[in-house]
C-alpha cells in the first residue's frame, strides 16, 4: 500500500512493522482486545510523529498512539489502523535538580524516570504495578493514578508542560516549566487524559520531589473499614500529612494471591478480613536520622501510633517493615493486583471511586447485589483507600455478555447513587464507552464531542475511543 | 428594550439594574476600564442564570459574568452588554469537615469561605489582598493564585467540581467530590481560568485543609536573591515542605509603601535592599505545642535556622512574629500591594513568571532595559518568589500609549527569553490580549479559538476577552 511506503520514507524501513513483527500492537496485555493493525510505525522524533500524522490524514487512515500498551481499557486497540509507537522517543532529556523537574520524551518508561530522579536524590512519585513497562505518553494519556496519589496527586498534578502533535500534524508547544501560568485556556489538562483522541503527546516537563529521607511501611489489620479511616486520619494528623500510600487488601485479595503464587505469604500469622498497607515518607531530617540502636524516628512514631490503636481495639495486628527487603515484600503483595486480575480469566474489571466515607457502604451494597444476581460469582477487591478508589473484579459463573453487562450495571448504579465515578484512574478507552453513555452527564458528553469535532474534524486521531457514539 | 423586560420577568424587577444603579459594573476598580453596560442582572439561582443566558442569546446580546469585579485585566468590561452579577448566589451550601470540602455558590466572597472553613478548624488556603471582595466565580474564572500557591497550588488545584451554565443555556453538572475521576476529557480545568468566555461557573466543590496548628511568620533581610533561594530551600528541607508563603519585597516596594501611608513602618530599623516575608505552617502537633515559657517549636525552629544563616552571612537581619498581631502586620505590608499599584496612577502592570532560578536575572535585565528606555521611570516590584511570580509595575515619565506598549514589550521579551510566562496569575481579560497574540504559541492560540467557536458559535459569552483577534 502507498501509505506503508510513505511511512517508510518518513521513519526508515526498519521502523515500519507489519504482520508478525507488529504482533505486540495487535493485542493488549489483558487479552481482552485483539485486532491486527495495518502496521506499526516507530518515529524517532517529534517531527517524524508530525509527518506520520500528516501522511495518515492524507490517506484517511486513523492513527492510534501506543506507549507501553499496559492499559486495561483497550485504548490502544488499532485494527486496520496505524499503531504509532513512541518507544524510540525514550530519552530523559534533562533533570534539573534545583528546579525539581525532568524534561522527558513520551516513550520514557516510568521506572526509567524513577531511576533518573533517584540519581539526584529526588523522586518522581507516580507509581503502580506496570511501572517497568508503562511509558510517560500512556501515563499522560490516561492521567494515570496509582498508589501515591494521596500525597502527590495524579499524573495531571505532576506535569508542568507538554508538547503535542495535533491531528493536523502541527506541533503545539506547551513545554512550560512554571508553577503559575494563566496564559489562556488550560490546554495542557485537556490533552492529558484524552487518551490520544485529540493529539499525541510527544514530550513533557514533569515535577520531581525531595526523596523522603526515610519510610515507615506497615501492614495493619483492622476490625472494619471505619477503623481504617480512623487509622488514616490519626496518621495524617500525627505526621502532618506525610502518608504516601494507604492501600486496602481484604481477605478475598489475600486468598487470590495465595491461590496464584505458591510462594505467597499471608500478611500475618492468622488471616484477617481487613488488611491495610500504609507507608509514611519522612521529609524532615529529624524524622529520618537513624539512631545508634538502628531505630528511625518515623518508624518509631508509626509503631507507637499503632500500639495505641491496638490497645483501643481499633487495630487488631500490625507489622512495621524493619528493612528495605521487608518494605519491598509488602509492596510486592500490593503490586501483583494486575496479574491476579488477568490470571482469573475474563472478568468484570471495575475502577470506581466514591467519597472516602462511603467506601464501606459501597462494598457492602456491591457484595449483596452481586450475590443476589449470581450467588457463586467470585470477586476480589483492592483499593487505593486513601483516595476512595476501588478496584472490584468480578468473575461471574455465567459467562454470557449479558451477565458481564449486568454486573457492570449493578456496580455503576451503586456508584452513581453515592455520587462516585465509574472511571477513577484507568480511563475509558473502548471498555468504558458504554458507561460514559449511561452515566456521564449528557451535557458534558456533548461538550466533549464538540471539542473532538473541532480539533479533529477528520476523525483521524484514535477514533472510537473515550466518547460514546 | 424587550430584552430588559425579558430579564425582569426572569429575575424580578429589583434585580435588573440600569443607569446609575449599574455604575458598579461600568468601571473596574483600577479605573483602567470604563464602559456602561446595557444593564446589570442579578439572578438568584442557576436556573435563572440559564434563563438569562438563553434570553440574551435569543436577543443576540453578549453576557459578561461578574463576580467581585476585583480583576486587574478588564475581564468584566461590559459596554452595551449584559453584566451578569453572581452576587446573590452567595451561599456556602455545605461544609463537610470529614471529607474536607465545601460546596459553594459562585457569589460567595473569598473571606466568607475562609470564615466558614475556620469554624470547622479547617482552612481554604487561597488568599490575596482582595479577599474581602473577590468572589469564588471570579477566583475560578481567573484561576487565581496569591500567596499560598507554593504549598497548596492555585485555584485549579483547590477545586474538585464545578457547575457551569453553557452559552446554550444548558447546565453542565461536573460537581464531583472525588480525588480520582477519569471519566472523559477534563472539562473542569478547561472552564476554570477561561474567564467566563466558555460559560458561567455557578457553583463549585472546593477542597479544605487542616488548619496549621501554629504559624511561624518572619521578615528576613538577605544580601541578594541567590541567598533568598538558599533560605527557601533550607527552610523547606528543615520543615519537610511546610513553607506556606515566601514573598519578596525589595526596597522600591517598601519605599512605595512609606510614601503611600504615613503610618507605614519599615520592616527593620534600617532599610535593606532585599526583604522576604516567610510563613511556615505547622500541621504536626509536636511542632505547635506551646511550652510553658510561651515558645512554640515551629517558631523556635525558624529562629534557629535564621540565626545559623545570620552567622553564615546569608541573612542580614530577621524578625519572627511573636503574636498574631505582629503576624497580621507583616501580612498587611504585603497585602497592600494592589493599593500601591493603583495609587501610583496609570502604570504598566506586569504579572510574569519565570523559573525560580532565573528571577534575579529577570529583575536585573528588566531594570537595565527600563532605565535605557526611560531613565526616570519609577518601578516597583513585589513577588511571590516561592513560585517565580513577579509583579513589576512601571510608571513611565512619558505617558503616551506607545511608551506603555514599549515597556510591556521590553518586559515580555526578557520573560520569553527566560522561558517564562507573560501572564502568571491575573489572567488575560482585555489587558493582555496583545501579549497573547505576540507571545503565546500560535498553534495553541488557534486551538483555543477552535474550542471557543465550537462551544460558543454565536459568540455570546464574554466576547473579545482572553483570545486575540
């Protein structure tokens, strides 16, 4: 085809992949979305991205930007389309420690940015299980969340500037490094989270933070979720808001882990219903100075607070990590969530958020409603409890599409009733378009469509994603 | 006129003002923008706002939303138009202390929200001189900044949800209370900062924070701006990032204050060139417990840090407030900035930001360039130094428009060279449209215009603002 030749001219023969060579782009990692792209193209620069987009527009063939391809909602599904891979644009262009920022290309892997910041004693705080494969372009495209949103915000809060190739092939330069910039409409935040439907983010300025001088990380068992909120508020007050992660893993999650991995261990000698992983990051030096006996103030503080709550009966059991290896083991249990979800086979994957004080009510109502519909359905919960974000995965016994849809609707009804969101951090992609149509304010959806039509009149940019028909 | 009658039917006779009754809406507080509106209308509810917009659209008359009318850029200029005042929609609908949020109408005065939060031991951290008059609608419309952006971010960071009346008169419900919500394009942040050109924000969900249990507030004199950055970094490290305000007032600012107010005092017995106001907010209880001798740990910490820096020669003089009255006096000196700007007569008001480590270079280059053009021009600087935001006001000796324009261009050229922004926190309104045309990425401006045309095809919503022709 002519377009293939055009693309080869732009990026070089070696970087236009077809057939088996493009297999990576024909399937998402959950296995839920399959479809062979016309080809995959790997531009090496912003100019090449722009040329590819222009050639595709001229040929009337849609472009689907692909970064790490670790999404859960099918946002990179590209059957018969051009999969535009950002993998070669993988340079950390600059780390400016004094200004606490990194200038990166969109193909930089998340863990690569973690390492680059670490070399300067800084952190890029965004983190989640797929950090070894996910790339900045996808992180920005989906406004990714993860486990440290509680303290640092989501991707949008961590980004100062972006560069975007528009559907017209023009390059928009919003690469500001400023904390304050009110020069017109906030286009940056519009393109972040648009999942490549308005343009392709090719580079970004990301914020870095002082690396906590010490962490205190613990597993804690509580009687119920009300006590968990108590625990969070107590620790936030005691530390002046230094809680970095507050993750909920109920018994069904621990069971799924044990079933999946023969080497997996329970958090405590006996099993509890409600387990919390908490991490506190101490930035003030006096909280991190290791004493001669090896104690660290922030860890001692956490132990003391937990001991008080055990006396009160608000905490049943607790274990504070005493080494980096112990800390890593606690995190590993949490970060295997994605794998556990996929390993269980085709499921209803939900990614909802509700106000913090309604999480218990949500879980209780959802459990009862699922059981009423399908008494033998299996479900698993893992939650960024600190920001009300719950991942409830359901495996119905009846594998009909109708049953999957019904389960999704059951969950959404409860979420809507609690004024929550049906999409907290995974985005919409293909998988949640039905939910967008059913649950999102119709006026807002109409405005989104007006914006899409205005910026991409030809519908060339990742069409069919995010917005319902 | 028919439209006046229509409006009276919608909001009641008492709430459609014309002639002298509408004088407030014919002039901004700086006096730079004058123009009599067709009328001012004061709807009492979101439904009434929607009806007013529909009536205006039917009559083909533009609507200019007005909140506190304290802006500096002429964003509420409404000659021959309908000034839509939000002043009657002034209810704090709800404070939810556990969830740390407030649900407010757009006419709520900023200080009213401060008071409402305070009653629950919480703070709404956004603050600036006009807080007794500015209203939430304007704060959101301009994405207002102020003195606490360093710690809490600007208005956008403090807002969870909004309700908007669109140019069509439809009401868009984005009143989410969630920390994580990725359900489609980020319309909230698009409407925030759009200065009423895309729609009228009628209500919002704003974030509240734990009130610092104690403040340490000081005036500090430093040898130069490099030492000021040193001071900021030293204090951020020592406190784990608890610096709430870091404001720069050079000698020309102190002089302007002395000239304006006979009761004004210099910060120190002798005058220094470089004065900093710093405030630290202690949220961890142990930093705020008042000892028997009256000392407060956070204040003692600050004094100790400053004493060290005086020994090193990095600080010349310092005074830590010992009472709330002393703290208030330090703040009052900073908050009179707007008054000093207006009192000096017609001036070139700039509101620029540059990367933190380029502020000294900016000021040095600007001073020389201004003197080269007009050796007797007077200028005054005040700066939210902690986020690189500088307000440089210039009073040229030659009062021609050409001279004002030339001064603005001189400043903008330097800002652009340092990769800064010509508009940090005041917005664009009418006053900075020329700068938008000259300095903003042309591709970005084109995208903004596409969005404006798509959402407001009739051009009914605050036309002629923000976007250049």
